[in-house]
């Protein structure tokens, strides 16, 4: 699976076009708007691929007459265009035998090169895995069956040319007048050519800055938390854990409102003075007569399991059974497993409880290796114990996002939370809930 965002991520849709050596039986496309004949059409002509394309027809001239004429001219070269009145809005290209693009890009030069688009290319093998190929076939079969759809003809092109001239004569004046009224200048998109490598480096830089700021905020809270420790929380609980569980309680009880998660509303209210919001929150925390959301269990039972099993003395001897206990004690891992398909976990019984699912997940992940040949135990050692403390955020990024190191279904929140429980001196725990709590207090952090 490849994602295409043009200059945003350095993957350009034009680069997915198959070569003459690609195994393409034929091409089907349903693209609403278009003006460009130099990408898809030119590729089909150059490689002698049959193209069946459905495009939109209406009085606004959604497909340029020039493109319509090139399509019609090439009927003898196995190029066939059908027009869908008024309601076509899809953007999909299926190279049968090669793969399919599904996304936001119309058939225009800007969409395929300079616009900020987003779409995904799935190979034929990927489409076969979960029966997606049959769904694409059915889509085009159904599309071809509607009586309202008609083939492109010279009469249609003549009509669209007249409509185009009519609209141009009036729209030009409207566009010029509108352009003078807009406040922000026209943007032609990112100025520099972005490669996947540059996009990855930019992502790394943004992550290191944002995550480093987040650690600073959490350490500041940890420096204050012991002075506000509620009576029911053991004195020996590390300050970093106390900070995390303060945020846990604050988010679940002061911010979250049933099914609503209004942390952005809190952020807008508190961003001018996060210190004041933090002080009020800590005062609230210190007066709690009991744990409102299992904070005592998290600090007294769950976190010590992770701390013990991933200690520097024990991490090298970690077993799959121990890893399962860690996953069960790690909130973000258990929460993620809740949403995983049972088929991925090789579980047949839909009534399997969460502990059973997490154990299956741990066994499934334990058996895998990343592209560097690491096991999940190797990855945890890499993050926690193989580098300097000042390199931790960079290594965390590598573990979560590098193609060489990342594992499926084991993301940034799981890794950072485990590390925070196991190595509080390295960093406080952080997961999605922690980030939401920080943001609600007015700190400018990202929700990962």
C-alpha cells in the first residue's frame, strides 16, 4: 500500500503509472473531472492498454472539450469514454493485473503533480487479500449498467464546446472581480520538490520538537505532583507516574463528558495560562477522597508489573508470557487490541474476553520480526537501553515510524507508555489520553 500526497509526502500519482513491462490486462477508470491527456491517457496509448473511462457530464463542462476530443479521437486505439450525468464524483483507476488508485485526484495536471491530494495505491496482490478486487469489479460492472450513462460522441463535444465558450465569456469577469476581493494571495503549492526521504526527515524534525516539548511539560508536572499527592496514593509511587495519573483522572473526570471529548474547548480556554489551569487541576487532584478512575490500581498494580518485567535486569530474559502480562497492564495496548479484527489475532470465538485477546496479540507480535530483523523484545531494548538519554526521542521515532524498525499494530502511544512505566527516569508515560489531558490544560501538544 502506497499513499500519494504529491509534494506533501514526495509520492506523486504520476509515478504509479505502469510501464510497458507491467502486467496490465486493461484499464478502467471513473474520474469525475478532467483536462489532462498527458498522464493516464498518454500512458494507455504508449503501452497499448485498453482504457474504459467514465467521466462526468453536466452543463458546467466538468471535462474540458480538448480532453473529450482526444478521448474520442482515440476510439480506434481502444480508448472508450462514457459520460455519467450530474452525479459522478469518484476518483478511481484500476489497472487490471497491476493495482488500483483510489483517492481525491481528478484527471488534471494539477491533481497529478502540484495539488495537495490524498489517495492510496493498492497492488493487485493486496486487493486480493480481503476480496477488495471483487468489490472494484462490481463497482465498474454496476456503473456500466445504468441506462442514463451514454458514450462520448461528436455531438456531446460540440455542445460542451459551446457551453465552455458561454461560461468563459461570463466567468472570466466574475473570477477577476472575485480575485480582487480575496484576502490571501493565490498559493501555487509547496515551492520545493519533496521526496519521500525529505518528507520522512521533515516528519522526524516535527516529531522531535513536539515530543520534546511534551516531555518538558510532563516533567514540569512531575516536579509538582508529589506535593499534591492524594492520600490514597502510595508515597513511593514515582513522580512521573503520579503526573500521568493526575492527567488520567483530570481528562476522564473533568474534561470528558460522556461520549464527548471537548479537550479542544478546554485548550481554547486555558492556552493563555496553562500554569493557572495546572495549579487548579492539581488542587482538585489533591482533594480527591478516592481514585475516580482506577488511578490507584494503575499505579499500585499495573505499572509495577511493567516496571519489573522491563527492568534493565530482566528485559533481556523477557518471555512471551511476560510480554503478554505487559500488554495487559499497558492501557494503550489493551485499548488498541479491543479494536483489532479477531481474524488478525487468529481468534475464532467472538466471545473471547479482552485478556484472551491481548494474550493472542502478544503471541502474534512476539513471533514477528521487523525489516531490521529485530524481535519486539529487541525493539524495546533498542528504545530503552541502547542509546544516550538525550537520543531517546529520536529512537522513539525510529521505533514507531521507520520502515526498518516499526511493527504492525504497535505504535507510538504503546511504546512511549511502556517506556514511561519501565523507565520513569528516562521519560514520563505518554499516550493518547495523556496528550489529551495536556492539551485540555492549555499545552500545545499533538494527539498521536
